[in-house]
C-alpha cells in the first residue's frame, strides 16, 4: 500500500509500496471521480504541472483534514495506485475493503453538495439536505464499501464544510441506501445474508461493468481475480460462487440440495419476530459444528412460522435444508423418505441410498440419510424437526413417545431447529416463543387474513385483537372467517364472546385462557362451514377422529355399503375436492399437492385429491370420539 504525505513546505510525495506490517496510521478519501483527476504519474512530476487540475482540490482537502486529526499520511485512490501495473491493480482491488476498514478515518468529499447556504429549510432540514440525498456518491458501486468498511466516516461539502458523520447522519444514510443501521454501526457483515448484502448494491453503477462485482468482493470477504473483459454477468456469477464457498464451505457443491418450498409451511400471515430470529441467528451461526435451537411455546403461537421464516431468510447459507415432521414415528419416517428422494434427485450416485427401497425399507432409509448427513465435509445443512410435542421422556410410560435422538445424525456437525410445545426439551439453546406484544403485529395478521384494512384507529379492530391476546393462530382463524362472512369486527367480537361463555359452561376442563381463545375462534368458523358446506363439516368431524393424520380420497372410496350417506357423497372426487377447498378457505387444513408412488396399503389420489393435513391446534381432536354418524362431545 502506498501512502501520500505532504511536508511542511507543501510538497507531496508517495511512500514506497509498504507491506502490511509497516503501514502507519492514515486517513483515507472517498469521492466520485471527475474528468481531471491527479493520477499516479502526476505525483512524480513538478507540482505546478498538476496543481491546476480540478482533482487537486480533493487532495489538498484530504491533506488538510488529516493534519487536523494528527495524521501524517493519507490515501487517495486516484494517485496512490499505479494502474498501469496489472499486478498492483489486482492487489489493490482485492485489498480495497481492508484499506478502508483499517483507516483511522474516512473523509467523504461530496463535490456536488454545497453548504454555502447555512440556513434551515422550512421543513426543518438543512439547506444542503436535498443535494446530499441526491448526491452521485450514493449511486456508485465502489462507494458502498467505502461507507460500510471504516469505523469513522465524515461527510464534507465541496467547500470542505463538515456535514456530519456516519452516526449523526445515520437516519439519512439508512433512508438513502437501504442499509440497516446495525450494518452502518459495524455489525459483522457475516450476520447478513448474501441476498441482503447484494440488495445494498442495487441501483449502483460502475464505469467498467465488471467492477460491479469486484467492488463487492470485500463486502462478501472473497478474493476474486480481476478479469476485465469477462462482462458483468460472468463476474457477478463468480462473485456469488465465491461468496457461497465462504458461507457454506468449499465442499458445498458436493452436498448441495436445492432449497424446496414444497414441504415448508406457508407463512403469508407471518409478522416480523425480530427478537426471536436474531437470537436464533446468533445461536445457529457456526463453522459447521453442531448448533441446536429449541423453539418452544403454546400451540398456535407461531413456532413453525418462525422456523419457516428463518429457513427462507438464511437459505443461502446452508448447503441443504430439510423439513421433518416429528409429531409421530410414521410422520418422521415419511419425512426421511422425502429427504432421501431430495438427496437422490441431485446426488444419484449416493450408493447407500440408491440401493434401498424407499417405500419398504423406511428404518434403513432413516439410517442412510443420517449417514449422509454425517459424512466428512457435509457440515452446512439445516434440519427442522417440526411438531416435537410427543417426546419419550425419562418418566414417560407412553410407548408412542418419540425419542428424537434416534433421528439425529451422529456426527457433531450441522444445524438443527426443533419446534415443540414443551419447555423441558433440553437439546440445545431454548428460545421461548411468546404471544405477540405489538398490537400493530396483531392487526397486521388480522388484516392479511381478512383482506380488510385494520388501522390502529379502528376501535373495533383494536378491541378484537386485544381480546385475542396476541395468539397468531386465533388471529388468523378470526381473519379467515371475516374474509368469507360479511360482518364487521364488532359483530365478530360479540359472537366470539358468546362462544367463549358457552365453552366455559360446557367444557370446564378447557381450563387455559389460551385454549379457550383458540377454540372460540375455531367454533365460530366451524359453525359457518356447517351452514355453507355440510359435507365439509362432516369431513372435518370424521377427520378429527384420526387425530390429525393425513387423509386422501381413496380412503373414502371403498365398496363398504355401511355408514351414513355423507360418506358415500364424499367418496365422489368432485365432492371431496370441494369439501377440502371449503376447509382450506377457512384455514382448517393445508392441501399437499404431492404426486408420489402409491404406498402399499395406502392409496393416493391425483394432485387435486391428494394428502391433506389439519393445521396444528385448530381441530379439537382431544374432544372427539366421532365415528361416522356418532356425535362428538362438545365443544365440536
């Protein structure tokens, strides 16, 4: 690194190209290039030849400010790099982020912002605020790292007037650039996803198209050979590949499985759980060693949605993400079979999986998948074990309990998220998912699911969400009802309270406030389905008997003539699909359009009549003993 200095006589000179251990404290300049800059070859010439250049004003400004801060040396990119030397240019481009990061202070010289009018505008902003926001400096590719890398950044007008620093102008900088405040404050860039960091460069330009990639190499902590002429697209592709290696490891291609949304629950009504997501991010960040987070909380509180949001937000940092339903042994084995198919689809040479019958050898499939996840170098995967509500505890006599350790890879590597209602699950760092604290978040869920405006000023909407007490599932159930029934928030609240009273009277064992809240909203929606689509209501009652298990069309298509008429009506594919659609409209079920081979003893319909699953917590299965025409106990 060459540094520039000015002696007491006003003469400028460059140091030799210094190795890192000999670099002394220095200031650094950030600016936008103009047509008449002072360049490397100028410095060796008599100064009267280049003092007349327009770019000299920047150098003089930087020297003056550095001296004020007690710094003898400073660095300006126009004249401190010998750009005719390709090796030096290559080194400089890949060192630029570090040079800005290690500077004592960075001066941003805004040649298109004037502070000559030092008065306040009518709206209270400074007179230069509009010019500051419109400055060309915010549109250039290289200035992104020059804003983020240094700890101390000061902004100056073209007259050399101090406008503020990175902290005092944080609000404006955040608005102009879209960069989060914590990134501006020095939070490690590894805390941000590849996609987030890429977004900071949107709408920025560089003179040479390839520089759009090279200028981001420091942002992603990668080394990139400079190949001018390769084009922007190819350069950006190389950048992304190198960035993935940093995040996922150099062997990520050997174990990469495309992220699929097919097994991930929908989160349309998800609201930002910033605290929980930040805590998960902190605990799951590792070098590939085993990390485990346990999300625990009430049923319907949003555990699955948080896990889904995390997986989607940070998917670029994992070589593979697999979703496992661990509510019972059948479900977890089926989940491992799905994972095996995903692996084989992209790694067909995986011999210990390829040799198995995925339908018949389910226990062997589990062990084979665990072995693949335990291979050396396969350390960047994420497993989500969802619905772990039936664990085999040390004092548990229930033989149907699940021992999750049997389904976790043996090698101490990879990342794991477990969702459960039980706080005593002690496999890793526990994150309690609590009720929504913000009424704005509750109103957002109600607005999204109901399709209605729910401003904070709507007193009836506010009363309703307060009554539902920050329970996301209750809010979503209420919103889905309101989407289909033309009543207002006040009338829904009245019906809800009436349902609450009946539950309290008829079902005293439904003791918890949260359970009664969920069942009250569920009851209202069920009654509405019963009115509009009796077949769908029959299907839901019958389904509850199966305790949340999947159902499919062929299950109803038997030659048995026994049973009520509605069973035979539902055996018709059109009626079945309409009933499923009605239940889905009210948020009771989630269709799974999966085309898969038929399992022995278990038929599957086509895409329209395929497996369907009740949402967690919405069906009062514990209160059901209905079989065909028999009546369930209340509160169904």
